[in-house]
């Protein structure tokens, strides 16, 4: 069984006991999160598609830790002008472990 969930304007596929990296959440590590903007729920027998969300469906997850992503290099250059700028950026993510997917 899996669900497609909308979090921070992005869609994530979540199934039980899977670990997912989400945009940074305000919850502390080892706390519980509940996501109720479930767009689709699929089981072995049927598929429920929401209009826009599936009523009564929710996904419960536990925050594992907050981590930084890979470095993205930002390089600006203007030729023949002696202008070069090299910057890096690392985005924060929250790693969660899905506890249960309820179809509602």
C-alpha cells in the first residue's frame, strides 16, 4: 500500500516503513507528524483518487533527523571583464520514516 502526499507544494510517494527526505519541517527529531493532504491511495485491490484529496486518508510519520543535502555550485562569470564568483549552497531536509498509511 502506498500514498501520494502533498507537502510544501511538492508531491511525495510514501509507503509503510520507507524513509523519505522532505523539505525542512519544524518538528523536532523523534516527534510524530501527520499528513492529511493525501492525493491518492493505492492498495493491492483498489486505487482511490481524491478530488483534490482523499477524505479521511492520512499518513503518519516519525521524524528521524534533519540533514543537509548535496552541495550545489553556483558559478557566475563575465568574459573579458575579470569577473568570477563561485558560491555553494546546501539545502536543509527532514528525514522521516513512514509509520502507517490509512486509506480512510
